[in-house]
């Protein structure tokens, strides 16, 4: 496949209107690299539609001419899913201009937003209607809900509200052949056959391009209690989570594990981040209880749980925040860990999950493997431990050569992912497959599951034009 002939380019340009089919190298550049700069692709053009109808029409033309199409949202994904290949024969479709909130229905607790809405804008629209949209990620100021839906994003509120998949009522999707599937239902109950929308969630643009979504809203948060606690070890963190849940019902909304090295990296690289405690400790948790009832004693529930844990040595020290400024300082520490890692040098990243109770044993086994086999790296293992999800990352030590360190990636990944399998875990907990983990999916997914995935792909996209080579190897 090569770049299309001028008449076809003109046809695509007519679909999106004047100035909305970018072809100059300087205009294309920002769309051709992922944010970690691991992948560098080429494209013959970037289309910037501003209606769902235009997206569908672009797909109809591309399908008729067998042109590969790469949907791109905020380009904050971790797996190279939004970057075109290096053929120069693919069209990037940026969803950024489809950014309208179409409706907010506070009584029905639902909101309809277009795919290119920033996640932060959806949160704000919910708040303006005295409601709450719970998906929350460090990238929320730049990722789009279309990307969140397509990666089935997780983040820091999953243990209370679920992943993006759990927050969806209906979708509008442009299909490979140019039809628009309009299923923006606001219903909570609808058992009419197969749940087709669920197939697009986490499909990373390989089955259709999401143009809008009907999302669930929740009660506004009126009471919050947040603590940063040094814990004896990861086992103590898991025990503390169980106690907090027991003591507070379903009020635990975040429970993040943070190792000492992450405090060192963020305080070193991110201006304004300070160590919240006086002395250094090996492990910490950042936990938050929230309630929709202003009178709910979240603070008391938190301290009543922390105090005996301190006496028993499960918790070594803790600070409970007194105001919003202190709270955002703690969250800044947590959310800037990826950026601090980046500023510190190269890193090998593994977005894994295991059953929550197995987290301590996994950290022990996998950590020992890293200490034995990667002496040139430093383990930075943190994340959404309340969901059993660890970002089991390894940063290069300052004395290590970047290229030599990255060259270890395949061996390290194999060992970590084999161990994940031993623990009945997942090699992609929340970031997806994209280009990065196509071979990993082939290696670890049950063969029957892979066969069904290929059959679904063929049914939705028989000509293989939708994000070719992402999630599944291209079938040609
Ligand atoms: P993109 O990166 O543009 O695209 C991601 C994939 O979705 C690609 O395959 C693309 O082709 C496809 N796609 C995009 N839009 C559409 C559409 N409308 N229709 C069909 N396919 C589409 N992720 C988490 O899960 N949890 C976290 O806590 C988290 N924290 C992060 C923190 C930082 C600082 C950063 C940089 C990233 C973080 N991420 C996290 C990863 C990332 O933000 C999410 O994966 C996010 O959902 C991607 O959204 P996006 O709009 O940037 O999508
Ligand atoms: C987070 O939880 C993100 O901060 C990014 O999912 C994780 O950079 C990473 O490994
Ligand atoms: Zn994460």
C-alpha cells in the first residue's frame, strides 16, 4: 500500500472541509510519535473531522480504497496504539474537534459527550450539574474520553467505581464500512441480545471509531479524608486496605502503593513536591475515603483505622490531611511519579495485575528477580494496589548506558510476565495492548480467546482498515 493518489486526497479533504486534512510535514509531526517517544510513524495525512458523520464518511472512503486508519485521541496512551506504522500509507483521524458535551441529565445521572472531550472537561461538566464523573488519571487534562473508552482506562478510583467500561451506558460508533452505529442509550437496564457496545471498549480503535458516549454520573463527593501512611511492607498495605474497607463500607475510593524510591524521584525532579513524612520509610500508601454525605465522618473512620495499625506496627507513621492544599500536594506526589521516572532516565515498564491478596508475594518474587538479574536498574514498583494493579517499572541507574539498559527490555519483560502468569495475573491491567504487547497477547492469551478475537475483528472490519497491526497482528 502506498499514499493515495491526488483525487482520493481531494475526496478525503472534501469530507472534512477546508484546512482539516493536514498533509504538510510540520503539521503532521505532532501526530506521528507516542508520548514516550518509543514509536515514530509516518502518515500521508491527518484528518480533523468535527462531526460523527464526517468520521463515518472518512471510513467509507478508506474502506472502499483499503486505506489503513489510525484513530488518535489525546495521544497519552502507553502502548503505541495511536501512532501510525512507518509505511506512510495510513490516515490518522484525530478526534480532538469532536469535543462537545451534548447533554447532561442530572436526574438520570448521565451525560452524553463526544469522543474528543477531554476527560477533565467531562469531570467539570458533571460537577457543574452537581454530579460526579469518577474516572481520574494523571493525564486527565490531555486524554480524551474516546481514548479512555478505547483503552478501557483505569486510574485511581477503580476500586470504588470500576474501570471506564463500568461507566458506560451507550456508544455512538463509526463502523469500518461507513455506517454509524447510534446507540447512545441512557438506560440502566437493557437485556436485548449481545452487548455489542462492550466490544468497542478496550478495542483500541480496531473495531470502530467511537464518536460519542453516554456515561454514568454519580453523587457529588461532599466529604473526603486522605492519608499518606508509611506501611511496614506491601503485606501491611493489603491488610490496611481490608481494615479500611471493613471500617468504612464502600467509602475507600483510592488506595495507592508508593515505594520510597518514588518519593525520592518526585522530590528530586518535580518542583514543589515534598516528602510528607519526617523520616524515610520503605513503603507508603496514599488512601482516600469519600462520601456523598457531608456529615459522614470519613476523617474519624480513617484515624480510627490508622491508630491501632500504628500501635501494631502495621503502619509506621502517617499524616492525615487538613485541607485541600495538603490533599493536592499528596496527589501531586502520586500523579507525577511517571513524569519523575521519565526525567530520571530510561525505564522498562510493566503494567501488570495479580489478585490483590497476591501482591506482597508477587513483589517479593519479582523484586528478587530484578535484584538478581538487573543490577543496572532500580525497581520503581507502585500503583493501584487496591485493584491488584502494579506499575512494575525499572529505571536505569544513573551509571548505566541508556541503550544498553533498554536492550535488556525483552529479557526482563519475559521473566516478569512469566511470573505474572504463574500468579494468574494479567500482562496489561489498564494500558491495553496497542503495538507494544501484540506478541505478549499472542503468548499469554488462551488460544480459544485469540481465535474469537480474530473472528470478531474479521466480522467488524473484514478489510482490516481499522488500526492495522494493533492488538492483533495484521491478517493478510
Ligand atoms: P490515545 O493515546 O490517543 O489512544 C489510545 C488508543 O485508543 C489508540 O489505540 C487509539 O487508536 C485509540 N483511540 C483513541 N480515540 C479513539 C476513538 N475515539 N475511537 C476509537 N479508538 C480510539 N491510563 C490508565 O488506564 N490509568 C492511569 O492511571 C493512567 N495514568 C496516566 C498518567 C499519565 C501521566 C499518562 C501520560 C498516561 C496515563 N494513562 C493512564 C494512559 C492514558 O492516559 C490512557 O490510556 C488514556 O485512556 C488514553 O487516552 P487518549 O485520549 O490519550 O488516547
Ligand atoms: C499511573 O498510574 C499511570 O501513574 C502510569 O498508569 C504508569 O508510567 C506508568 O508506568
Ligand atoms: Zn496507572
